[in-house]
C-alpha cells in the first residue's frame, strides 16, 4: 500500500513543508522500498496552480495552462486531481510539439491535452481508472511501480488547498478520435479561410484565390464522401466561374468563399 506522510514545520520556524512517501520497485526483485520525496516549496494553503508555480519544475505546464485560459479553473474550489508533467516531460515530446500547441489557433487542442491530465475530485493513487475532464479513463498501475497510462509517477498524493497533484515524467496525450469525412472536409475549409482571409485583407486577393481554389479542388477530389450532389455542383460552378477569366481577383475570392461557406454549412456536424 502507498503511504503518504505530511510533515508540517512549526509556523514560527518557517513555512510548512510536505513530505510524500512513495513506493519504488527494486530492480530484479519484487520487494518494495519506501522513499521520501520532498516538495521543496511551501504547500500549506496553496492551490494547484500556486503550488506548481512555486515548485519551479512545471514552467512549461504553467505556461500551457495560462495559454489555454485554464488558470481560473485550476484555482477553483475543486477538488481536482492533476497529473502534472515536469518540464523534462515536455522536452520528451517530438520537437516543435509544445510550440505548436501554444499557438492561439491550436487552443482547443491544448485544452484537450491539458484536460486529459485533470480528474474531478480528490483522487489518490488507490483509484484504478479515474475519469478525466475529457470523459476518458486513465489506467493506473500500482504493481511494482506507479504508472499512469505508461507515465511514471515520480511523486504522488501532493495535497493542495483545492486538490491533489501527482507528478509524472511524461505528457499524457489523449487518444486521437477517428475523424469522420464531414469533419475532415470542414477542416479543409476552415484551414483555407484561416489562411486566405489575412492575405485578402492585406491586399493580396490573388494569393487568397489560390488558397480557396486548392481547397475547392481538394474537396472535390478527396472528400467526395462528405459532399452532397448539391455541394459538388456549388464547388464546380464556382471553380468554372473563376477560371473563365471574367472576374477580377477580389471577385474570384468572394465567389470561392461563398461556395466554401455554403458547403461548410451543409456538412453534417458529427
């Protein structure tokens, strides 16, 4: 069984300190040894966010929480349980992953990843399959060593004012949901508009037309399962019109944009 020991220093002598006893499997033997893991920062009265900030080992996690706009949620009354990846854990991700997730346009993906590390309620590691805020279960292994979805728990049951923190050595990535044809088609249109609008507004309508045209062609060639006969006709008519040469670049951009918007609205929201 896992044991948790909390040592509170005298208030006059200094800040409260938390000590967590955790079980570590000894290589080559089934014997479990108990080691003491000390959290260097003051924990007394601090919520999950303030505890992570004070630790100094979760700078990337804290930055991600701020970028996702989840600070208030993690400072709420709770209780919440957070599986907190260290800075070293984020370094283990493929190069560029963190930078990409921190981009404003990827905020939803970032929220999904962070929410996969949070469980409603105060969950100690005796729980086997807690459910994350994303509605997915985490697999906790306690035989031999503590693991969560394959990530090692390097410090456990750190109690804060609004929940519990378990420190892990790898970032947990939610399972990738299967994308339906309609979702894939909508993503093509969203990407085209996201890239085309800034160009149009910057006085480069021809570049915008090129992006919209590629998107329309892509939908007709690779996403036919998601399109109705009417959708196909709308896109074909728009492409035929802009390729006839009778419009200037601004008009062509709007012709294609209206077609993409019409198809987007008709696609099923799976």
